[in-house]
């Protein structure tokens, strides 16, 4: 199997980094680990999308925003999650552009 390379411009690479750096960064909620007792007040936000949300699929932005501004924490600085991409996903062209066709092809080949 090939060597995995972190995508520093990917959307979900941590606070103050990546594609959403100008907005404080981002971590996909599937990748967040936190103390549910210490951060209990955050959990309810998982069911609350942003105001005026067209598809109500952005509650994860609330979770990240609250955790990163209201609680102390720290990123590991290590790639801890590996994603698979779905070519049928409506965001696939955007992700492919961000990753680059060469890296995408190399990953598919197992390089």
C-alpha cells in the first residue's frame, strides 16, 4: 500500500487550517473526539443547522464553531482519518479540483 499524504487544503484539517482557514478552520464532525460530559452543551447543536440553511446539512459547522471558540482543546497535528470519495457525490468535482487529478489517480492506483 502507498504512503498517505495529508491534504493541507482539504476542508477538514483542523482549527485555523485548510480550505476554511479564513473562517477559523474546520473539522468534520465524524472526526471530532471530545469529552461528552465536559462539552455536554454542544451536543444539542448537532441537530441545529445554520439559519437560512437551504439543505439543513450544516449543523457540523455549529459544532466546530462552538467547540473551537467556547472550549479548550488542541488538534493532534496528525492525519487521523482517511476518507473515500464517491464520484457520484455532487461535491466530487470540487474535491477533485482541490486534491488534484494526479493525486487522485495515484490514490486510486494505490501509490
